[in-house]
């Protein structure tokens, strides 16, 4: 057993900003934990886009801003819908012995979120059927979901579930078994808002400012700003992946494309039929987008297509814990977890030595390795120097 209390956070830190710092501090205070552990998405985000900075750099920034241990959520969970994303993150944190899992929400009311979570589970099949009916009537997926929730759970629940962090919070609660949930009310700008409030801005807004060469100094720490400046001009260019994606579609049969995870209702056929007309990634996304399939769902589909992820790959995905960064406290905690033998997932710090010990994770790990190669290609980096076989976890020494 590990004696020190720990709090887990599921995040992307794309990039780490003042809102994340606030959430970290509040999580430690509310839980009384001594150790903070973050599980972050890899080089592709949940929305299916390449992250602003690679996973190793984002993990380093997080540890230098006070997180004790950062590990990776495998691509097959991280670049997926809210259910898979939450399941992947919760499984890793609970296996790492987290006493608490903390998440941000627009509500900030854990009792209310837990009540709605219970009601949602009780009516899940009815809600899913109601959403299908709404979409068939011509409603957009979000609108159909809103009407289904209102009809089955009432106006208050519908209002709570109209915001992205509250929706994700319910998925976390759905999969949590041993850790105690705590929520921190989101401060400043909303998840997708581009305008800043005081010293808080959303990650989306900050990325937009970076692209526009605007000053972000009041929204991020000096450490974050320093590293972002260092990487300026070396961010991933999604357009570099467009020729690879188009080639993948051209070389694949309709049958193969329709087996891609997320390619429901003939989307594989549609990709194949339209591939010659697209001139860039935006045109591709717009041509596939519909009332049922939002831009985010299409972007995720394209990431899955690029990596050749089929439905069976996701169905059979097996998680593991890839260590990305830690400080002295995080290192000691990790040693205690390993010694306790309470963790049921493989813990990897060097895939050259450890990957072959766990054949059950081979296919899941292969997708992470490919995702990193494609990300490095999009950044114009040397594929060997920045490969998964060369990069090692960042360790923050006590004097840093």
C-alpha cells in the first residue's frame, strides 16, 4: 500500500495555462493530497488534431509547474469520444492508486453531477434511442441529445449537460470505482471561448493567440511561456498530414475504409468517392460534416483513418501506463506503486526494454508509436531523434 494520499487529473495541457494551475492547486487543497498525478493525451488530442506541443514537452511543462507525475493515455482512448476518453483516464489513475480524481466542470456541484449521473445511467438506453429518433428527424446530434435529456431527465439536467466539461464529468463518474470524485468550478473563459477573462483564457483561445503572434504572457506561467517561445515556428502543421491521409484513402478499398472506427453509415464510401476533389484538410472535413457528424467527430475519424484504426482495434484495446515526466516525489510514488504490486496495468518507462514483456498491449502501443511518427512528420522533425524508441521521461531534479 502507498501511504501518501494522491489526486489524479485527466487533461491535455494543450498548453498548460493559468486555469490548469488553478485547477491543480484547488485539487490539492480540496483533497488534502500530497501527490498529484496527471494522465494526458499523447500527440493527438481528443478532438483528433495534432497537439500544439508534443506529449513529452507538455508533460515536462506540467511537472515544472507543480504536477508530480505525468503519464500518457494511449491514442485509442485519448483520441476518442468522451466515453472512451474518460474510461481510459480513470482506469490509469485508479491503477496508480489515486485516492481522488479531480475534474473541472461548469457546475462545480459534485452532488448534483452525481445525481444526474445516476439518472443518466438509469435511462441510458432510452436516451440513446431518443437521440437516434431525433437525428432521423433531421436534428443535429447535440440538439437531439438536448431534447432527449430534457424529456427524460428534466430542464435542470438538460441545462447542466449543455456544457462540455459537465458532459465529460458525467463520463468520469460513470467509470470511477475506487477513487473519490471532486470537481473544481471552471474559472474564466469557457472551453471553446476565444475571448479572455482577466488572467484566464481557454487553451483554444491561447492557441489562437499563439498562431496570431499575440502576447499570452498574462495567461500562462513564465515556464510555459519560455518553452512555447523556444518551440515557436516548430509546431505541428496539420496540412502536412493531408497528403498522407489522401494517399491512405486512395490505397484503401471501400471495405477497408468502412471498417475504420467511426466510419459509420457509409462514411468510408464517401471518403473514397470524394478523395480526388479535396485540396486541403478543411475542404475534406467540410465535405464529410453533417447534422449527425460534427466537425469534431469527423476530425477524429480522419485521425483514425490516418493510423488505420479499425473497430476491432478499439474493441480490443488494452491500456498501459507510459511514464512521461516526474519530479522527486512522483518518482518515489511510482516506486511505491510498483513495489505494492497493486497496479494491474503495465508501467513503461523504456519501451526498448519493457514492451516485449507485455504482448497483450502490442497493438495498442503500435498505434502510439505510429501517432508519434506522424506527429513528428507534421512538425518537420527527424523521425529517429524524436521517436518513441529514443525519447525518455523528463525528470525534474529537486533544485529546479
